[in-house]
C-alpha cells in the first residue's frame, strides 16, 4: 500500500516544484517596477556623518523629487498591484513607481505623507514597532491614520534585528508579535515585509512564506531567481542626489 502512495506523492511534489519554478521564471522575466526607499526626511545636522546623509534626505530635496515624479507622469502603485503584476501579469498604470518608507520616523507622517497626498500619491510604510510612541517616531494613532488614508502598512520587525541572524524565538519576537500588533492597529492583514538594513538570506525565506507574506523588500542586491517575490529590489533616494540624479536612477536602476 505504501509503495502505491509514494509514486503519486512524489509526482505531486515534482509537479508543484516545476510549477513554482515556472512561476518564478515568469516573474523574473517581467520588467521590474521602480521601488524607492526613504528613511529620514529632514535637514542635515552638523553631527550627521557622511554615511548617514545617504539615508537623510533634506526636506526641500524630498519635495522636489516628489514633484518631479508627478510632473513626469509617474503613478504610485501599492504592493497588491505589484504582486498581481508579478504573479499574473495584471496591467499597471503608465510609469508605475512604488514609494516606501522604513523605520517609523515621525517626519514620514508630518512631511512625506502630506507631500504625497498633494499629488494623489500613496506610499508603503514599513513599521518598526519598538519605536511606536517614542519621541521623533510615529504613534499608533498616526500609523492608523496613514492606513485609513489608503496607504499600506508593512512589517519591519520589532527592533530592526538583522533578518539573516533570526533563529528560535526571534521569529516570534521580530515577526509574529509585531505583525499582530500592526494588524490590531490598522484592522487590516499585514502581508508585506521589509528587511532591516536590506539584508536577507535564502535559507530564512521559507519562514516568510510560512507566515503568509506575499512580498518582501530588500535594497539593491540581485533578486533570488528561486524566490523573487521575497527579494523585491529597491533603491535609496540618497540625500546627496539632485533631482536629475534621482530621475536618472529611477529610470535606469530597474
């Protein structure tokens, strides 16, 4: 009896693997959509290091960059649209772009969100839950407001722990509890994740699938051909970039 069961089970396993690989090949073949990552949006301070300035975009520069996108005919999309495009080929609006914000900084609510709203843009906010309610960070109420305005809230761990080092209780502390907290705040399922520091490793990706995440966002590394949905690329809009440099990077980095 066992012998008769093994062959169908093996056939099913091989068929499912072949389908998955076929899907991944189709996803990799689709043109990548520009995805931009922001952290802090504020003017530089004398104490900011050269490295930090890559992650801190001055307010005027941010506003100019967003205006350029609007003037150039870009349309912001949200993760559900990107997922449907990648998995099913669902059409996107002309000149699609995704704007993402990491780490829960208050200036993303006070400066970025109103600027996006001005042009009818929407964003994706990846929330680090340890920061909620702390000085210079968003409150639970502000995160809910972003969600209610039609932006998407995603998970960014509890305290920015390196995903490559997750093991044991880390999955509960860094993923399960923060995700549940964000679901309680927004009243919506949390299906998207951004890696702290943009760092990921292939051996840990199955844990994201197990938890029902649909897409995960890194930074500029190559995608994993075996799991492109969990390794979506983004670029930083550097604090050093002019509007022209930003425009060129959006057009040529994907």
